[in-house]
């Protein structure tokens, strides 16, 4: 396919799909397809529903937004970036990926390319998606269409490591297809691309990037559980250990969101299917998933240390998004802390400068509030930039009596003298 013949069909326009679609739309005509009409309307007005991109990012882009799959027919290179969540039993939920593959299959023509960007387990593209593409299109694979896989490394909220300045791993089903896919991405990724030796290698590489983070954070969380019992401040220990050249800098914390807390389950699922039950990865997941309960229990202890009956106590949770400076509340473990605190009878107010109140209500039945009145415990849960400039007098002002600050991200270690203080 010649460069001037390329028409991109971008399927799934979320945190991953929209930036890619817009970047490609500076070079090629792009048909942006999504099933969410509400989001499409926002995009049509030149805005990112997730507030990650600015209106300027839409300027000069040759892109149309649609929920009608017939509009995709004129595309010849499809890029699929739909969600890959897990079910409540932590097994991969391939429904969005299968549905998107059906949509693409229904408009696929001889000679087209389909490149998947969704995070999946090794083998998923060829074993789960390609048969759907073939069946829906009636085309034979790999004679009549090609498939590629290029995992996404975008880090929402991160203004330093961007889509275009981060090396992108690319893969495809043949040497010729790999050249095409690599050149397509090279046209937008200034940092260049890494050609993986196979689609499975590219799928595996993405999943281990997040699994590695998850396991390392789990180790830090376990150390924090130990040091808490020993009465040692974990961040002091990490600061000291970090002076050695080969000590890796990971920190304890709540592991939520759509990636780190989810992707390892894709790998463990595949592993179990292959006859090996992973131990370290699943243990890491268990430690990280249980941390919310530990934090809530600590909050309850700090409230009762002040002589306040739990069922008459009030807590303020500052930050409900899954990480700093984003509006994303998917799989937020702070929500689990809130629910746990409420189950003890604590009245909880939640404040967050980035989260959207109606999404929070829709997803979890929780409300955002401005802090009002006095609290027995303040839980600083997320490292939003606007929280970095606060000081003890701010927290003290919101506290009834002595007050307790639970500083999950260790932002105020060594800076709190008058209140009860705890950090992971
Ligand atoms: N968010 C991240 O930071 C990040 C980073 C790297 C990789 N990923 C991976 O990228 C993939 C997409 O994640 P995301 O964060 O962009 O998700 P998202 O929820 O922000 O966006 C997905 C979009 O796909 C749409 N969609 C769902 N089903 C569809 C279908 N059948 N056809 C067309 N559109 C459909 C949704 O309406 C939504 O707009 C996931 O596999 C995720 O693991 C995400």
C-alpha cells in the first residue's frame, strides 16, 4: 500500500485511541469510530472527553468521528484500542475486543491491515481476534489481510513521557507487514520504533512492563506492612536504601487503574491455561488488592486513638482518582478504602480536583464534596499537584481535636508535628 493511499480507521477513542488517532490525522485521513455517542459529541466539538488533550491537539487534523461502522468502509488500516478489562473474578473480559474485531471484520477488504493496541496476553491477537476478522470478512488470513500489534505506553497525566517521544514497539505477521507497520508508526513517533520479532513477543512485552511494576510495588507494600509493625517509617528506609547504586526505586501504594492492577491477570490467565500457576505474580496481586483494607483499618485505629466512637466519626478523603493529576477513576483503590471505612460506620466526605462528580456517582454511587466541618481523620490518598503545597495548618484547620493525617504517598513525612500521622 502506498503512503498516499492510507486511510486509517481508529476503533475505540479513549485514553489510548484518541491521541493515536489525532497524531495519525496530522499525516493521513482518519475515521474515528467509537460506540459512545456522548463521547463522540465532545470530540466533534474539538475536546477530549478525558481532558488529557487540549483543543489545540485537534487543530489541523483530518479526522471525522462516527459511531456508524459503515463509515469505516473507506479505511484500509484499522487501529483497535478498546478496553481489555477483567471480570469480577479477575479473568480477561474480551467482549469489547471481540466486538471491535467483529466491527472491523464486517468492513475489512482484501489487502487491509488491522493493528491492535489493546493490552492482551501473548497469543490473543492471533488466537482470539484473527478468527473473528476472517469469519466476519470472509477473507483468508494471512493471504488477504495482515495483522499487527503495537502495545501502547501512553501514561495519562504525564507531560514528560508522551506518545511521540516514547519508543513504540511494533510487530506484524510477516516481514513485509512489519515494514509497513513500522513505517506507519515511524511517521508519528519521533523517538522511533522497536521491531519485535513476533506479535506474541510484542504482546508479552507490554504485559510484563506492567507486571514488573505491580510485583515491585507489592514488595514495597509488604515491606511497609512489616515496618508498620516494627514502628519504622518505610519512606525513611527507602531513602536510605536508595543511596545504593543498584537499589530499585519503587514505593508502596494503592495499585488501581486500568493497567497495572489489571494487566497481570491477563498474563496469569494465559499462564494457567498453559499449565503453570504463577505464584509470585498472583501473590503480588493479592498483596496489592488487600492494601485498601489495611489502610482503612489503620484509619479506624487512628480515629479510636483519639477517643472518638467510630460510628460518630468523620473522615475526609482527599483524592479519589486512581493516580495523580488525572480524572480517571477506573478501578480506583481509594474507592475500596472509602467503602471499607463506611462499612465500619465512618462518615466519609470525598474531595478531588480532577475527578468528575457524575462519573463517580455513576460508577460507585459516591459523591464529591467540598470539605465542610471538622474531621477526625484526613486521608491524603492521591499525589495531585494541588495537594503538594498544603501544610499542617491546612489539615489542622479541618480537624476536630488533635486530628489524624494518613499520608498514603508520604508527601508530608517529617512535616507534621501536632497531629497523629501515618504513612505507608
Ligand atoms: N489508559 C492507559 O493509560 C493505557 C495505557 C496503555 C495501554 N492501555 C490499554 O489500551 C486499551 C484501551 O484503554 P483506554 O484506557 O484507552 O480505554 P478507554 O476506556 O479510555 O477507551 C476505550 C474506548 O473504546 C470504546 N469502545 C468500547 N468498545 C468498543 C467497540 N466495540 N467498538 C468501538 N469502540 C469501543 C469506548 O467507548 C471507549 O471510548 C486497553 O487495552 C488498555 O489496557 C491503556
